[in-house]
């Protein structure tokens, strides 16, 4: 239990890399080692392909009928791997697919663990990164949702919903349905003490809500409540990105002096991001929302500047913003070309 408590404590403090290093060291003590050369993309790809091939031969009903795993050492390993999901996702994203892959392998070999639903959900998100993997990913999400309903695997609903509705089903089902699932998972996470993943679902409420036509005033109020709770509990991992979406919604309903700025408490949110581990994901959200706002409010030069910054910080996982990201990048390119053409025409007329 000491291992779990320390990794969770380090994670909640935002010390993601420290949590990962400690967890990997603990795993080695129990004879569990992940592939070497994890800085090598080819090594990671081969490991994931192997797991994907195992799953391609899978009889879904057979998996759902599996008995609970009995090996106590393997239970410990899978539980600790599960504890490293959030730190790896936020601190070393190349490790997250490997962790989920190993959890799936152990489930297939030893039986169902309490964390198996999380494993299938997260590995489904990994394979869904490419369009051709969506079908397999969606199938794995259904397995995860079935497993999380079993009485012997309860307690991880918030984690499963974050992966399933935030990274897989958002490309298959209506975003409005995903938003409601995240709201439910937020409350479930708080009830079970899974606070960090409750907050992950709060963030995903903002992500889905701003892309799916939700009432913006209600959404801004909801996100304000989530952010207030995070500050009250001193959990910082998802605070700044959720504040980005709160500001985004508030700007669109006219509650700010400059609707193209993203500031919270009089401070630009970009300045908060240097204090976090996962700057790429945060900056991606920041630059996307600002380029969207700049375009909508006719500040095309600023929109082009934000679009340029956005392209430099593309995250590793696809997300519900994908369609709007592509759409607004194209609109901004057209607007910039039109402004340039008008400028040239004015210069020519002046001559």
C-alpha cells in the first residue's frame, strides 16, 4: 500500500516524472519490467502491434466470462501499473500506451483484474489514434464498459469513462452524449475518491461542451464550479486546462472586456503553463481556443499567429476538437490570404 500511496501523492502534487520513476522501480522489485529502449518508437510500436494482434483473435464473450485473477503478485503489478496511467499520460506519454498494453496482456494471461476495464479502455484509445484503428478501439471500449459494470471490478468508472468517451466514442457517437457521460463520471469519481480522474472528466466536459453546441452560459457556470472544487481540494493537474474552457465559454457569451484573451483572475493562463509537466497538451488547448476566438471576433492577424503557435504543439492523442481544429485552420488560412490580397490591392491603388 505504501507504493500506491506514494505514487498517488506524487501525482496529485503534479510531480508526474517522480511518480513514474518510483513506480517503475517498484515494479522491478516484483519482477515486472517493461520493454527496454522505450525512447525508441520502433520498440514501442512492435510491443503495441503484438498486443493488438492478440486482441484481433479475441472472443469478446470469452473475455467477459473470465474469472477474477488469483495471482496476488500479478494483482499488485496491475494495480501499480494502473496507478501510473495518469502520471505517464501527463508526464511521459510514450509510456502510457506501453502500460495499457501490458495490463491487457496480463488480463488475457491471468484473468480479470479490478483494473482490467481501465486497461481495455486506454488501449482502445491508443489504437484509436489512427482512423483505421477506430473500429477496434470502439470494440475495446464496449468491453471496458461491460467490465466496469461487474460487481467485482467496480470503482474505476471515472477512469474508464474518461478514456472511452474522451478519446474513443467521441469519434463515433454524438458529442452531446459524451458530455453527459463525463458529468456522470465526475460525480462518480468524487464519490469513490478517484479525485484526479473526476477532474479529468471535468476537463472533458469543457472539451466536449464547447464543441457540441451546449448552452455556453450553463457550461461556463458548470466549469466554474469544477474549478472552484479543484482549488478547494488543492488538485492542480487539470485546473489550468479546465480554466481555459471556462474562459472560452465566458468570452463567447460576452462576459469579458476582450473576448480574444484567455485570462483568469487577471492573469493570462499561458503564464500558468510553465509550472506544469504536460505543457504540450495545455498549450495546444490554449492556442486552439485563442485562434478560434480571434477568428470569430474578426482579429485575423491574431488568429493566424495563434494558428502558427498551435501547429507547434500538436498532442499525441486525437480529441473531440479535431474536426473544428481542421475547419478553423482552413478558415484562418483563407481569411489571411484575403487580408493579404486586400492589402496588396490598397498598396497598388496608392501608387
